[in-house]
């Protein structure tokens, strides 16, 4: 069953996504990050490619291959089945095929209200949930 972690009060989603992806790679796990903000996806993609030669994180955008461990998508295409990072403000269809789901919630009140609805939905369905303030997150 999918383990779902809500991380709230995230002021810097790009930085947190980078941390989650880097931690996942160290654990030899695959990740898919879904975006509804194309600019954020492009900015993160640039960040992943432009680290120094020893720490850059190769990835693909809106496509995947068997050797790819990191995918970023803004078109709703779902790949892989290990870690899903939800950087959108919506419930992701098919989330239950993933082992781990990170729900990232920013500072906006509408975003928080939508996250509360998703939290209630997941809880009512019996998923294992945790909620952590971004300042307390340890990956």
C-alpha cells in the first residue's frame, strides 16, 4: 500500500523536490515529479543538469526509459512505480501504484484547503499518512 507523506508550509518547492530526488537516487530509487507549473519544472530541470560533474542528476522530461531513474512531467503522463512527488494542487489519479507519495503543500491558503481534502480522502481510504512541517523534514 502507498505510504503518503504530506509536507506543508513549503516556501521553496524546487529546493525540496531537489532534496527528495537526490535522497531517492542515493537509495537507488526511481522518482516521478508531477507539475502544474511548467516554469517550476523547467527551472528544476536546469538545476538537476547544471550541478557540478560529480553531483548532477540526469533525468528526462515528459518521457521515460528503462535506464532513467528520474522523470519530471507537466502533462499528466505517469511513469515508474516507486516514488511520486506531487507538486500540483490536485489528487493524482493512479497514485496507488506508487510505493511512496510526497504531497508538497505551499503557503497559499487555497493550496492548503485542497491538501486538506486530499488528506481526508487518503485517510478515509485507509492509507498510511504522515504530515510534517517543512522545517522538520529529514530525508
